[in-house]
C-alpha cells in the first residue's frame, strides 16, 4: 500500500517502525489510565484514534505524513492493549469460568483471526473491483473500507461491552502513577513474568522484521505478484492463526504439555522458520514458509496469555498487560528502525538471517530466567 503511494520500500522500516515506537512511548501511562478510569472507555478512545489515523494515511502521500499517521496508529495500539483483554478475563471470573482462560483464549484468538482473514481476502480483491468504480487507487480503496469498518467497530463497542467491573484498590485512592508502579512491581517479583517479558521482546522483533518486508521480498522473488496474491497470502496468514491454537490445544492436551513448557520450547522454532523464509527463492516456497511462521507464532499466544493473567491482580491487570505490549512494541521498533540501512546494504534475505541469529541468543537468555525460577523453587 505504502509503496503504491510512491514511497520507497526502504522507508517502510521508518514508517511502520514508528507504530511500534509510538506504542512503546504511550504504553507507559495507557494501561494505568485504563485501570483507573475504565478499560472500555479507553478502548473506545483507541478505536477513535485508529479511525482518524487511517484517514491520515488516506490523505497523505509523503514519508512525513505517513510517519505522523503511523504514530497515531501506535497511540491507538497503546491505548487499546490490555483493555478488552482485562475486561474479558474479569468477565470470566465473574461467570465462574476463570479456570477456562487458556482454552477460551484460543477461541478468542481464533475469532479475531477469522475476521482478519476475511479482511485480508477482501483487501486483495477490492482494489481490482471497486477501485475503477470509485476512481481511487487500490491502496486508497482499502483505506476507505478500513475507515468505514473502524467506524462500525467503534459504534458496536457501545452495544457489546457492559460496564467495567468494580475493582478494589484498597484504602488508597488510585492514581495513574501509583497504579503503574504497582503493576511494575508485580512483574519485578515474578521471574515467570520477567521471562515472558523477555520472550515478548524477542518475538516482537522477529514479527516486525517479517511483517515489514515480506511483501517487498515476495516482489523481489516474483515481480508479477499482484493484490490478489497478497490478499490470499494474508488470508492464509490469519488462517494459520486460527489453526495454531486448535493444534496446540489438541497436542498440549494429549501430551499433558503445560502452558509453561509450551512457552519455553515453541518460540525457538520461530527464528529457525524466519531463516527458512530468508532462504526461499520461489514464490510457493516463500509463502509456505511465511505461513509456517504464523502457525507456530499463534501456538504461543494462548499459553502466554493464560500464564500472564494467572500471575496478575485484577486492579493492575491492564497496567501489566500494557507493559507487556510496550516491551513487544520496543522489540519490534528496534528491529524496524535498524533494518532500512541494513536492507539497502545487504538485502532483505541476509538481514533476516542476521535477525534470526540474534533472536536465538535472546530466547536462550529468556529461557535461562525460567531455569533460575525452577532452581529457586526447588531450593
């Protein structure tokens, strides 16, 4: 989309990296704001800012304008992270279904993936069908549709979500600063949460490197690739997001594989698959490896979601989830901002191999935190 607007693909790292950078900046207060003033209120604010940012992308054709719009997207991501998830977990507790958090998280992730997959296919066909009718280019057609869907999404939040549960904050009146530092202390005292925090930074970097440059790389491999190919590939991407939680649910249940063990083992497959993606020189091989990455990535989320929420108190839940989202965004932003110059110097494939090697080292460090916790527990 950005390339079609006339922006050089080497600038994509700066533009899309700005989303992660802005999200990392605004994550610090956003979770605490949600815990103090209400998760659903802040979620609605995030949807409104997202809508305005999409319209910003529609109106601009410059790098600076795209960066501003990207910052808006990042702000909306920061405000939205940990809001409806915290509401969802507390709703399960209210209904007496807290023990089903991991299994229901798989259904939640699958439902989101279904919607994203449908959007991906639609986005692949709209430029060629609706574009000539309305007189816009393909990119602008998709932006207008996304803006319309975002407006409907915002309106539906007033129908779907009921009021936030009343949370006890003790005798002290909650403030943004007090809530943030309380959430930060929850992470500090839990080696398990620290391990998952390090894991999130690594995965954020991997995902950013792949998502920013997979389309330019596919065009390098197959210059004739069109919108419908991108649409179907993205559809498959989200199809893997549906299949992954189902597969890990069946495998994990049959093998009695704990959520903790899943988050220790499965992430190591991701840099290996990224290396495989980098080595592919045919369109079908590249797309297959790309979809394999998403399949494995989606297997990690239900287990990590359950572990994180099991270790959190209700009053600081959005705050801690936002800190996790912040670290994920930082990992992605660091990689995204580092890649443009490296890509121009070495090429996309070689940079992917370098990122994969670095992430393996990071994952080993995160796994070491897990081993330390087991030793401390035994002692």
